[in-house]
C-alpha cells in the first residue's frame, strides 16, 4: 500500500461533515497523494463514492473495521 499523506478523523460526525472535512484536507495534499478518512457514519460509504465521482478524485479503497468506515482518496 502506498503512503498516506494525510489522515482525517471524522468519527462521530454525520453527513455532510466527513465530506466537508475531506474536501478541506484534499486542498492540503498534492496531486497523486493519498488522503485517509475514518468515519463512523455508515452512510459515508455511499457519500464518498458519490464525492469521488463528482470531484474526479480516485476512491482507492473503502474498508470497514468494526464500526469504522475507512476511505482512501487519491487527489487528482
């Protein structure tokens, strides 16, 4: 797995806050770098799929670990 450049802890936050935090964090990473977002909102799975489509950032992976949903985005 490639190196994660930045990580966002969005645990306990519900839509749209994890997306807004991710959007802000993506502004701090360079093109091609990876951003990991950790959420507890099950709706974030769909939200990040839609977010990646709309913003053309690549959704590299989505995993579920216990009650956490982990999303990795590559900045376009």
